[in-house]
C-alpha cells in the first residue's frame, strides 16, 4: 500500500539571483533574474522539508506573466493541508491534476519539492549514482554572447578548465566574428577532441538560415539549437530536411503539452535532436513524455537547465541520471550567480558532480538578497 503524507504545508520565497557578468543572448542581456523557492513541509513524525524552484525565464517562459506570484501564493494556500501519495509516479500525477499546464515552472517546483520531501528532505530527488557515489555528468562549457574579446576569454577559460564540449551562443554580434571564434577553436582542436555546439536562440531569419548553416558546417559542429524563431514549423521542417548541421529544437517545445502535439511536432519537423528544459516544458512528467516520444522516432535528446539556482539545477541533474544518456548535458549554470544557494554541486574537468554531504547545502539565504 502506498504511503501517504498528510497535511503538507506549502510556502514560497522570492529571490533575486544576481549574475556575475552581463549574460548576453540574442534576446537581450541578463544581469539579474527573479526565482521562487517552494517549500513543502510535513510535521507527521518529525519536521521534514522539501525544496523546489519555480524559475520562469523572461521573454520565453509561457508563465512569465504579471500574475505569476499571485497565482503561486494562491496555490500554496489552496493546496496546503493536502494528503499526497509518496510514490514517484503518484506525486507526478498529483501535480498534473492540481496545477494548470499554463504554469510549467510551478509544476516543476511542486514535483521537486514533493520528491525531496518524500525522500527525507536530503535533496535526493532521485536515488541515482550521481547522488549516492559522485558519478560525474559530462556537460558543455557555455560561452555567453558579448564583445569578441569577452567571448574569446570565455573560450580559453573553458578549454583550460578541461571541457571537451563547448557551446557558444551566437546571433548577437557580427556573424563573421562568430565564425572567427569557431575557427579559433577548430584551428587548435579537431571534432574528435572538442565537440562544438552553437545556440542561435532563433536569431536567424528563415531566408538566411540555410546559407548561415552552410557556413557553420565548415567548423564540424555537433549541432545548432533553434536556428530560427519558434512557431515557423514549415520553415523549420525545411531546414531540418536540408541542413548540413544537425538541428536541435529547444524553444519550439514550449507550450506543447499534449501527446498529440508532441508527436505532431516531431513527426512534422523531424529534428535531429531535442533539448529539454523541465522549467519550460512542464516539469519532470512532461519531460518524460517528450523523451518517450522522441525515442520512438529515433530522435536523440539532452537536458539543459534554464538558469535556475542550485536547487533547480540539482533536481535536473538527478533527473538526467535516471536515463542512460552519454551526451554532454547543459548543466553548467551553477557558477553564474554571486548569490547562488551553496550546495555540494561541483564542476570539475568538464563534468558536474554531487560531492555529497547534506550539510553542504545552506538554505539560510533563501529569500534574502
């Protein structure tokens, strides 16, 4: 018989994450980011707390809206006192039933907080070798947009730090300069030594995209994320059909909640890869559905964080390790902030590790800025 935890209390804490640098993308520059930490607490035998994170991305998340915090506050009030079965599948189903699909980051926060709670509040969201024995996850080193010299500095730092997969955001500075940066890496390392990814964040127009992809193919790229803006399915399908560089859908997945919509998108566009950000696509339950749909069509995938703090990043990393996926993941965002939540997460030689030790988490700063 499934155990049920009774009278769970929910509360939330806003927190402003402050970037260590101007984080440039084709959608603009980020200097700070508001996130919301969710606490699930029970007093059944002893006080146990589970923590999740809702971190909608400005100009991208469908739940980045003016009434977000009001809705989160109302949910915490309405759902406090709930009795929730503690098995993983029933937790995920309970969240689906109680939180609308229009709030994907809130779904993710409740999933993570409840799974943490039911596993004893130890930040063990899933029981994997990543958590238990420091199994390393290969990750890509992310190069943010900016002036050419700033991007070159980042590239050298990532190479010196032992990353063998580099992902460069493109589409904000002169395209010729971006190609020069890619050439700089390729002149020193071939594609068997360094894997190169680029992320256009939809910066190319459909008319220019194929020509730019042909130029980029000279640098033996692993893939390009979202070359054109999402919502242009016919143009994206045409690109995926003729592209010389494998295409990964990212923003295109946002807002596609039903199994029918997922299947239609992948069958129609036929991308080479998809990229999953649980905060954007609806949490763990929806990410599982995307993975199942993609694998049925022989489409590969990898997981990426969406600028969450270490609370969200830890959950995504543990979720990733429930699968046998050897591709480098996009989980290197834990070093972005001055005021991230101290945690056992550690980047070493191009991998992410969980160093162990519940006492390495410091939650005292939650909600303080």
